C-alpha cells in the first residue's frame, strides 16, 4: 500500500520508518522519572513571530504516525547506562490514549495560535516535543512557495524531499521548483563555527554540549551536525537517538514543564533531586528567575549539601543571575555546576567566560555531572550549530515552541480534573497560554484563541479550527474572554496577584 503524504513526512522527519522511543531529548526521560508519566496532560504547539504560515500537512495524522514504540533490550540498556531507563509507568504511558487537536490542512495559522494540541499521558505527549517543533519547516516552505519562491537550498537529501513533498501537497500549480542539496557547504559552515567556539572556550571545546534537536528540519540534518561536533571534540548531545547511533553521551535533566506540573520551582527541584540518582539540575526561570527561581534553587542545595547539582540559565539577565549565585556560593559554601543556554554563539560564550574569570568562579570544583569532572561552566549550543547562512527557514526565524497547558495534581481548577498552567519566563514574549486551546475564525476574518467548553461565539459567526479556504491572517489573533480569565487566575494562584 502506498504511504500517505503524512506518513512519508513522518519518515523523513524521524529518519526512517522506525518509530524509535529514543527520538526525544534526554530531559524527557528524566522528567518522567521524577514526575507523573501517566497523568493526563495537554500541550500546544505554536510559534511566536514571523506572520501567518500555511499548513501543508494533516499534522494530527503526522503526530499519530510519530507515536513511539517501546524500547527493545539494547535501547533499554543504553538508557539505563545513561540514567534514562524506562520505568513501568513510562512504558504504560506510551501505550495510553492519545487525542490530538490540530488546525486543518490547507489553512493558515497565525502567531501564538495552537497549531496542534496533543492530549494524553504526560510522558507520551511530552515526548513528541522536539519532533513536532520541526513542523515549522514545512509550514515556512509552504508559505514561501505560495509567495512565489521557487529556489531552495537543502542541507541534506531528506530535507530536499520534505520541500518536494510540501510542493506535492500544495498541488501541481506550484510546480517548477529548483531544489539543490549543498551538504558540503553546510559542513564547512559547521566546522568554521566549531573553530570559533573552540577559541572562545580557550581550547576546552568539550565544555560545550549540543542541544539543537528542536532547531532541526529533520533527523538527517541533525546527524550531520553531530558528526561534525563529535569530530571537533563535542561528545554530548540532547538527541538520545543520535547519541545511541553515534556513540555519544545523551544529556538533559528538566525543562520548564517539570516545575509547571509540580506547581512550584521548589517542588520541582526537590522531585528531580530526590527521585533520580543522577545529579539534579535546577532550571529557575519558569516563574520569576530572580524573585522565585534562584532562591528556590539555593534552598534545594542547602537542604542537601551532599548532592552534586547544576543550575541552568535559560532566559533573562544571565550575568546578573550568575552574580546572584556567586554571592550565594560565598555566603553558604555551595558549589553548583553552571549550564548556560538560550541562543548562545561563540561571541556570547566569550563574554560569559570573561565574566566567569572576573567573578573568580572556581575552575576545579569537585564532583561529576554527566560523567565529566566539574570545571568552570558549560554551554548548551543549539541553533548556533544547526542554523547557518544558507539555512533560511529556521525554527529561530519563527520561534516555534511546545508548552504544557494543563496538568493535574494539587490546585485542580474547578471540577474538570485538571490544573491550568503557563510558563512566565524571564524574557519578554516567552509567556505561554493556559488551558485547552483551539482556534475560532470569524466570517469577518477575526481569529480567536479560545478554550474548550467556554461557548464563545464571535458576533459575525465562525468556523472552528480554521474551516476551509480561510484567507491569510493579517491581524493578530484575539484571546477569548475565557483565555484572558485563565491567565489572570494563573497569575493570582502563582504570584498572589498580577506580576
């Protein structure tokens, strides 16, 4: 039987027909170990900038096609050896019920709108993140083709096939594309960036680790990146599947969703500290990094001085945040291992290295994290590697993200058996939306981001989830009354009022 367009795209995205459970970043496994893998949750895929984008595939079917199988004995052995072994609850989660809402194929999506909303067991719906964030690529390619672009450069053959598949999905009137593959230039740019980074790290390039899974267009592109990283001396990556294939070390501990499902930074920090034997990492910018997150991280360290741990800088004024931790080191005698992430390039690494020397951060701290002796600070490099001068249609260009919107546990909202959550962050524009989200498009062209069950009806009538033949959005989408109310409720619950 001939495979559908959606099945063929899933094959290209994951690098073959095998739906390996390793095709996710390391922190997805550790969060499930320290969380609630069977709890019912919902996430939403959306992007933050770049204007309207066209949807060329049925993303609901693609997500269902990407659903992972259980690990075989070799895969489980690899996971166990690296601290990411499956528990029985994690296996049960992958077999759990999955529901996916998505805007329709052949319509337009707008900034901040839910492109897709998977719902199911926590570990399962969380697992999808890095694969489906790659939906940014066919959406940008489709939009470019509709805007008259006919020449494209791909980094690998699979990326080229995705471009051609998008064109096929749009139909014959959009034929005549000129798609070239220039893997040699891509590798050349990567090697140049790796040389620059090595200089910025004064020859200690092993202090960098690769976290570009969410920036990839497909697994084959990411494989090229990691082959070059490994050749240059970087042996750690967030991509567990490619770490397995390329004999590298998978890394990652928690993401923002971890604290969101636990309800507070300190509760999330205690969970990852007390439920996993590996050194915990404290990501402190989910709510308010300086007022809430950093004090909670310091508290977690003081509660258990024996444990080696790290803190992850991911948004906001990271220089100020480092100074706060340095003051805590001197006051309390704690020695966290520092991980810097969020848009780092070689110049920004050099700037942070200068600050580290100024603050006299101990270069020979004792203890081990991810199998390496703690030394200075380490840097998670993402789009710096994946994006080059020739990779135009990048995740960074539209800022595609995937965020938790509902979970369970303490603080259920109403009688629905769920708790609405949002990420606040330390940087403007990174705040997410809470609740069970979908889109209404009014007949007059207005677009609304709404909540399941709220009963909101635009005055001019509407089609849900985009309908068909909807015109390209020209104005920002409007938050429905229930969505605005949920944001306020979350702020009051999490901060005691608006912040």
